[in-house]
C-alpha cells in the first residue's frame, strides 16, 4: 500500500539550546520549518522568500537577518539531514562484529530516514542543479559518505573480508546508486514502500562487497537484524 501525503514535513528545526531561547533563535527556526513544510509538497524551483515568509508571520525583510538567500536555507537544512543519515550509517561504518549484520542494520536505518525525508532530499538534489554554491555543498554531502564507505571497505579488505576491488570507486558507485534509488522511490508523493527498496539495496551492497554466498549463508543466523 502506498503512503498518503502528510500535511507537513516530519523533520523539524529547533532553536539552539541556550539558557534562555532568544526571539532570534525562534524566528530562525520558524523560517527553517516553513522551508521544510513547503518542500515537503512543492519543488524547490517554486519556493520564493515571499511565499516562505507568508507562512511564518514574520516580515519578509526579517529573512535576510538570518540567511543570505534560499540556497543558504537549503545548506542549513542539508546539514540537519546529513547528521541524521550519518547516525543511521554508523553501525556498518564504524561497528565491530559481523559486517553483514551491521550492513543490514545500517541500511535499515538509512532507508527509514530517507523514506521520512524523501521529498526534502529530492528538493536538495534539485536545488544543486540550479546553484553552483549549493551544488558544491551537495557534492561535499555525498562525498562524506563516499569517504566513510571507502574507509570501511579498506578496513574489511585488510581483514580479508573483501577482495578484488578498488575501494574508492566502488564506494562512489554504491553510494550514487543509493542516492538515485532513494530519491526516485521516496522523493515524491505517493512514496514507494520502503521494505522492497531496503532489501534491494542491502542485497546489492552485500553481494558486491562480500559475495553472493553471504546472502544465503548468513540469512538464517542473522535473522535480519532490524
């Protein structure tokens, strides 16, 4: 069954933690949340400062006290999503133990976050196509995951768990496959169901890195650690 379209993005920006939350922090969070809600249902190309500020109850001129332009807003929101994804990827990236079990855990978390944030992640990808500054931020965002995956692949190569590949290009290719698949599956309403996407990506990563034997020989003992 396909998911229905919610009224607002589930991702929220909160004022920075300070002893007494200042009005400026609340206003900045309002603007970020207005952008999240807009992008949940609309493409980035349709977002303007005026349409954004109309939903905040704050004057249009206030926008420029906190952000240079809309792409500055997008860069700030990209940092929020990046932190979420890095946390979900941590089991396989830095975990100790059975790498296939850890892969199942990380992929489950990654797909869950991207399902919840999908329309916004698509908006970020679209924004990167229209502004070179944000395109740089988007490339750096993807590059952090490339570097993390490369390091884990090399670590497993040193242990003899992965053989016969150049870690850098393989990490790049697998991550770009993830990005394309997740954006297409979850980036618009209605979103696809997450479980088949999770299973497909997990299968591709495991068979590519550890060999197809791991798909069957480990499936019963791991019991899909989800």
